[in-house]
C-alpha cells in the first residue's frame, strides 16, 4: 500500500486538498479587495510546465481584459515552506485553476 501511495503521490494530493480546503474555509467577508492580488492560482504537474508556461499563461494574460495569474515559479516566496506558499497564494486569488492531465 505504501509503495502504491508513493507512486500515485496520494499523500501529496491529500495535503494539497487539505491546504485548499483550509484556505477556502476562511471567510471571504474578512478579506479586502486589495488582498486578492490574482484572478487565479494555477496548479499543475511539473510534467505540464511547458504547456502551461508557453500556451496557457500567455493566452490568459494577454486576453482582454487580462487575467492576473499566480504561478509558483515566479510568485512563491523563496525559503518559505511550500504548503504555506500554496495557502497564501490560494487566499490571495479569486479562484484556483487546476490543470488536469495524465501527469
């Protein structure tokens, strides 16, 4: 079971689901409009990075009106724990965009 969970990254997905639920449970009433810096936080597999960075992001950020996207490569704070960065990014975004693929 442990090997299967490791190969399927089950623990990582459970942690990310927990982080997302925690961030979304916080009341939106207490958030000010200026706290929401992004239209969407983009979550994707590293195997899909090329497609996300070369096709998805340029298309959305050059739309009219443009979308402000949060990407871990450019918007995460170095040195911070990854889960804290994810929670902070979700909290600062109106929506979360999950790129689902075979990866």
